[in-house]
């Protein structure tokens, strides 16, 4: 996927910066840079670095929380915890809203405008559509159709966010379900193919039988029937002639 | 004699070359045994009949194409005569052909030569060296005409020559190289056409249905095998055998989010409507068939009994009349139904008719 390719260089760059950073304030500034960068949507590599995790113990802990929020959380999480997290610059706010759209696209394929407006703190539809088109679709993180009549956004493709620890199990479960469904489909297609072949066989046999019967009847009628027919027609002829004579005397 | 190449050249082979070589081989082989019925054997297996005690013929030719930097793309080929006495290819013919091809394809150069057989041989090196004055490092394309049903990939191998020191003597030996198949749109269409050979008379509906279903079946099978690979990979990642690669996991999660692919209410509506339409149309066709068969029967009936029951057989005659009249009515109603078909009031009317019939 091209998003991943675009991001991989940025991720490497930020990982190098973060590992090179010596003290907590340097790490915090790297975190702020990473979360405001317009093209970066993946933070789990940075989150996995040991000296970033060391922030847990220091008093700059909220930067680590901020990074975790950007990796897994959405805009409403930020609003509820706004007092414990540092102030966000507009770039970060935008990015968090984009990530919110990605998370919503995870669970539903059709997102109603009302829900989106509520989650993203947007008041009118025009702003929402502008946001979706400019920030999400042109950035390439989602692809879909906007349905104005039904006021919903149908998502066809959404980029992946960082995985929460429990998600891997779900993904494996989904994959195994998909596998079993396709196996069942294969079996049923095989059955259908066999059914089609056997029905055509039956049809051919039936056709042959009917034709044989017709031939038989033709032959037997030809022999017996035409004597019968001959007598009958001659008899008819004489009777009719007699009736004619009587009627038109 | 064949190890893996290290020259760093990438080879791209077009299907036209493979088809040409195989065609050349088949022609020569069938001309060799004119008594043998020409079936499509590019094979030399012994179960072929009495005549195949002869060794399979070797055919030779030249391959032409374009070389851009490190990429060698082989587009076309033509046949050459091999002179067994001098163990070399027919040189003047080659030059004449080269001139002719240059006029039509000015960009194509002679890139090498081809032959058939199971493996490269010592004598091939002579031919290879002979071609070295046209192209300083020619390629040798080898097609193995033996049909091996268990073999999954193409029996075509590409060899290059490299200078290796063996027993203190620098010698040219053949080394195998890998190649990819590259197709032009026309080639893709023709290969697709050959792969999906349908019964030539159009077949009955059942064979067409079976062919269609078989295509879907193989497509789903391929999808299934690929998903299985992903599944194993994720399982291994969960167990810890493979290190967690986050970007891959992100991509997989975005893929899984596209499922279920067709589940919305709108799809169900459209799908059911089309399904119902198809069923109704086939029902209508069946009813039409029945009514036309009845029509024929009534015709025969009236022809057979008209002559004899002119005066007396009033009951039979009136019965005929009734049947005729009802037949006309039914046909008229079918006419009306065909008009209605286009306006989608179909379901209610056909149901009524079906019940009444």
C-alpha cells in the first residue's frame, strides 16, 4: 500500500531522532514533531522504543500519554482527558480528527453524517464534507463515496491504524472465518458443477428415450395403421356418398 | 554445468517466443512422422505409438529483442537451419533474416539463440561461440518439449555464458538465469483465449455453466491459498516465531476492514430484484414452450379428426374449437405479458397466470 511506503521513511527518520535524543525534553519535542507531521499516521514504532517508554517514570509522562492517544485513541478521548494532556497545536488536532475517522471506519462501513459530526465536533454538513474530502480522501487514508441523500459516508478503503494489543487475536479470528467461508464456497461450487453435468446427462438420456419411442410408434403405426386407415376411409366414403344421395335427392 | 547466474542482467521473456519455439518443434516433429496422426504432441513420451522410437528432433533458431541497460527483453524469434556437418547454424540465412527483421523492427537486435531439449549440452557451446561475434554475450533459450504434468512452471530456461576457471583452464560454461514473463496486451488476450478453450459448438447450457463455475472455482481457490498464507503469518507472529512488523499488521487490518464486501441493504434489494426477474423470465419462457407444444398438438388433433367428423362428430369438433379459442387467448395474454415485462408489473400478473394455468 502506498501509504505505508510513504510513511516508512518518516517512521525511520523519527525513530532515529528519538533514539538519538538524550534527555526527556528532546524526546518530548520529537513526539510533538511526529504527531504534527501531516503525512505520518503510524506511531507504534516510536512507541516501542525503550527511551520513549522511559518517559513513563518521569514528570513528562503526559507526552507519552499523548503518543499513546495518537496511536490508539480518538478525539473524544482527548476531550475527556484534556486536563491531563498537553495543549494540542492545530496540526495535531487535525491529525487526531483524521485518526478518529479511521477508527470509526474500523467498525462501520457506512458512517452517518450525524455520527461523524458528533465525533468530530463539526456543526454543519458542508464543513464535514470539506474535512472528509480535503483532509481524508486527498491524503489517501480513506476512499469512499459521500451519499448526500442518505446523509452517510460509505467507506470502501481505510488505512490501518496502530494495533491495540488485543486486536491481533481478532484479526486472526476474522481471517480464519474468511478461510472457512471460502472453503465452503469452493465445496458448494463443486457440487453445483457436478449437478449441472449430471442434469445434462439425464436430459440427454431422456431425449434419446423419447426419440426411440417415437421411432417405434412410427414403425408400428406404419405397418398396422395404414391398413386400418385405408378400410376406414373407404367405409367413410361410401357412407357419406349414401347420405349425400339421400339428403340431396 | 548449470549453476546460477551472477551477471546481474534481468531477463524478460514474451510468450510469443515460447509459442514460436513450441510451434517450430511441433511442425518438425509431425513432418518427421507423416504416418502418425497429427495431434498436439510436443511430447516425446514412449506411450505415443510405435514410431516414437526416434529421438526427439532438435530445432534451432534465433531470438531477437531489445537490451536497455541491465534489462534484456526478448520479443520475437525466428527459425534457423542447423547444419550437422559443420555443427553450426546457417550463417547467410541468418544474416538475410536479420536484415529483413531490421526493416520491420528497427530497434530489435539479435540477442541470442534457442533450441529444444532437456538440458544444455557441450555441443551447444560451439553455436554459442559462433554467435558471439554478433552479440558479445548471447543468451541461450532452451525449451524442454517433454510434457511433465507434475511440473508447475514453464519448461523454459535461459542460459548465459560465463568464463569460469576449471582445472586451471578458463572455459566458457552455461549458467542458468532467472527470467520473468512480460506480455503485451495482444499476447495476453491470445494466451487467455487459449487457456479458456470452450466447446466449439457453444455447448449445451450445462457445459457453459460448468465452464463458468470452474473459472470462479479456480479464482476462489487462489484467493483461499493467499489468505491461508496471511493467516499462518499472523499465527506465527502471535506465537512469537516472527518479529512483529507493525506496518504489515496495519495493512492487514485495513484489508480486513473491507469485509464484508457486500452487505448493505441496497445490495440486497438490487440482488433480490434481479434474481426474481431472472426466475420470472425463465418461468415465462417455459410457459411459452408449453403453449406452443399444445398449439402443435391441437393442430395435429384438428388435422387428424377434421376429415372424419365433418357431419357426425360434433362433440369432437366443438372440443377442437374450444381448445383453439383458449389457445388464442393464452397467446394473446402472453403477448400482453411480454409488453408488461418492460414495465415491471410482472410479478403480480405472472402469479395470477400461473395460478390460473
